[in-house]
């Protein structure tokens, strides 16, 4: 029997159709975040513990998946975000061995990183852009352009902000964004994205500043089907759907982030759009339903592809 893979799941990727598009979600692994009451600030931390307990979820170790979406439009391969990467100092070395799996899982799914045309960035935090280059700074997507908002790019790649950062982790936010984005910028491979920008036919940016200065969610439309891939608009399938106002500890401007959550939740639910949630349980595909004063997460059923050793066993 083969050993358990680093992602702690037997299937590191899934595929599903979206209109005429073929979608693949690969896992970059799981972020172990510690106590929920620290990560989701509120005046009453006991309320967080109580809500998690009701939903049979741990209170002391919040686990956030990293679900990297790749959309095959027929003409282009568009990837959304890149995970934490493999840099021993800024990537897997910081976030742990359960992370930094996007590239091998991408290859396992049959997709060569060299075939990616655009990596569309929701925002330039570590778990979204630190997977763009290797430890030496060489682009891992050698033929891709990077779609990113100018606001996020200019803020997080500005190394002059390091001196005023409150701690070493936040200093690394700037170092990591600069290291991962500048090789693409220096070679002229940046696509500036703003509200309403169409980065490819059927894929449109929706500006949602709040969690970061230039946070973007993307609307993916094909044959009448619409999906929102929302990055860090919402980190948790219970806490921030039931209570958007609780926010996340790394929200750049919490009031603005909360307002964007309410806006996009209503857009998704009222139009019956599907959602690809970057940090929800793998693979992060589902719908929203109004539930009391908030929303409930309804995960979509996806037929998982079995690993080769299981297929061989069933064949016999």
C-alpha cells in the first residue's frame, strides 16, 4: 500500500464541467491556522467556539484548504492563484509540509505548468502568489502572464513598507510578493485588472477591495452557467457565512471586507451562481443558501477520480 500523500487526501485534484468549460481544481494542501478565536476576531470569542462546536468542527485548529482552480476555455488555460509555493524560506518552509503541493498536483492532473496562459490573482497575499516562482526566483509558469490589480501589486511589492510592518511575518508578505511577482513584471508579463476587466472570453474581474487593497473575485460564465471564484472574500464555510462581520485577522480593512462579503453573498445567492471557494473544504465548489441572518454552504457533489492503485485493485 502506498504511503499517505502530503495533502492527506487520496485524490489531489478533481474535474468538473462548467458550461462548455472544463474545470480542474488542484490542492496546494492545508493551512493549519490554530485557534479560531484568534483568526476570526469578535467581541465574544466564546461565540466562535460555540458555533464551531454546533457544526462538529474543532475550535483549536482551523484548517483552511487551498483550492487552485484551472479553467480550460478551449482556447486558453486560466489558473486562479498559485498556493504558497515551494520556497524553503517563504513557502512550504514557513507554512509546513502539508502545503506547496500545487505544482506536483497540477502535473498529476495532466496539466503542464508551461501550458498555463494566464494566472489570475485574486490578491497578492502569501498563500495566493508565493507559488509563482521557485526558491531561486525562476518563474514556475514560464509562458503565463499574471493578471493582478494594480492596487494590490503596488502595495505588496513595495519593499519600503517592510520597515513599518508590525512583525516578521508581515515583513515577509512584502518580500514574498516582490520575489514572486517582479520576475513576471520585469519580462512584461503583467495584465492589469480592474472592475469589469475581461481577462479572457467569459472570465471577468469584480473588484472587492477590503481583505486587501485590490482584492478581486472572478466571474466565470459559459453557456448560461456562472461561477464566482472568490479567493479570500470568505475564509470559512461556517464562521464568515453565518457572521460576515467577524472578519479575518488579515483583513486589510475589516469594515470594507465585511461589506464586500455581504454584497457578493447576495449576488451569488439571488442569481443562483455557483462558487469556487479557495479556502473551503476541498474542492470548494458549492452554492449559498440564506440561513437565518447569514448563509449556509451547500457543497456540490463531484465524481472523484480514483488513484491508479485503487483502479487496479478494483479491476482484479
